[in-house]
C-alpha cells in the first residue's frame, strides 16, 4: 500500500513537471499550413481547405456536445462562410487602397480587430467549452482537451465555490482553496500540465501562452492569414492578424480582473501604466465583467444556455453578425 502511494505520488510529480508531446500536434499542424501558404497559390488554397476543415470539425463536435441553439450545421456554415467573407472583404479593401500604405494598414487593423474578437469568442465557446473532450481524445485533438480541462473542468468548478468567489472578488493572489481536490480528478500528465500552466484556468503562464496563441490559427484568424497569401502576398496583413491576437491573450493573462469587484479592479488599475489604467477602468470593460460573471452562474446556464463567451470589449457587434449571439 505504501509503495503504491509512493509510485502514485511520483507519477503525479512527473505529470506536474513534464508536458506530453502530443498536445503540440495541432498547433504545429496549423503553423505548417500557414508556412505552406507562402510558397504558391495552389498550396495556399490547399492549406485554406485544410484549415477550414479543422475549424469546421471543431465547431461541429463542440456544437453537438453542447446541444447549442441553431445546431451544428448552422454553426459550421456560420464559421466557414463568415471567415471566408472576412478574408475576401479584407483582400478586396486592400486592393482598393493599393496606392496608400497608410490606408492598407488601417484596413488590416480594422479586420484584425474584428477577426480577433470573433476568434476570441470561438476559442471560449468551442475550445474552452468543448464538452466532447470530457473524456480523453485522440492525439490530434489533445491540445483542445488540455484547454477544456484548464478552463471548464477546473476554472468553472473553482468559480462556483463560495469561498473562492469571495477571494476572487478581492483579487487574492491565490484564491482557490481546493486545488488539490480538483487536481486529483485527473491522472493524465497533459491534464496536470494544463492545470499548472494556467493556475487552474485563472490565467495563462509560460510556454502555454504560445500554445494558446497558436490555436487561434484554427479559427477565423488563420483563415484570414492564409487568404492574405492567395493572389496577393501580404506580409503586413499576416503579421497584423497574428499580433492582434496578443490582445485576447493579454485579457486571458489578466483573467482575474474579470472575477474581482469593481473596487478591487480600479485599485489594481492604478498600479498599471496610463494606457492599461484607462482600459481597466473603462465602461466597456465594466460591461464585459458583468456579463462574464453571469456566464459563470448556474441560473444563466439553466435559463439561457451557455452565453457571454467574448472577452474583448467592443467586439460583440461583429460576433453577433456571425453568430446571432454573444
């Protein structure tokens, strides 16, 4: 018995310190698709078809498992058609502004904000709430599984604990009191790595930031990046789209601000530089925080289903245009 406990402890220690290799397969595939798009138009079209297939499969599986309103067919149509329209409209607008680099950059910035807002929404809804990943998945989808573990299975569980809620409202440095009991529910080392690397879904740390950022390439961001390589190779557009997702990543890193009281958030904002200070004190952020807290309440889920996935202030009108909800 004692030996079994020692072996279990050792295994859990390895799980907490060593990530499994296979949760990197999907991000590496997405990088390869973007890289292929640089070489020729034919390869870019093939990469686009594969990227859309990955996104459609992900949306389909998550829609089926969550029994979302509208159904999987409609959701797949929304994501594929919406992503293609975003990419083609951006390309057309850039062509119209071909005589002015300033206007081209403005076009890329606008579409990058729209696309990153939608990708952030889809990341939350179809990756972090991918209920089909409740059980271990195939190697290809294991990166989706670890995202689901850290957010829905861990963070949502903590966010429903009364004592943890109170500590989160105060922006306590370590608000979660039952981390050990939550961690004991998992045995796979990838799951434990995800819990440690995200502080049980409360933030995102270290190399996990890169993984989270790269998964956006499976979403409309990746579609628009590949379309930028078709017919008109646009390194500026590709770079702007990639860098735009640093903003949703920044919001994920500061996820604790979405669970604290307004007073605590304003006090913490005073320690930031002036740009951040204005953002975290803005009315738009107040609205997003209120909706995010509702997102975690059982009565909202029971009455309306899972809602309020977006974290980017000002992005809801574009999200609604594609999904008819936010």
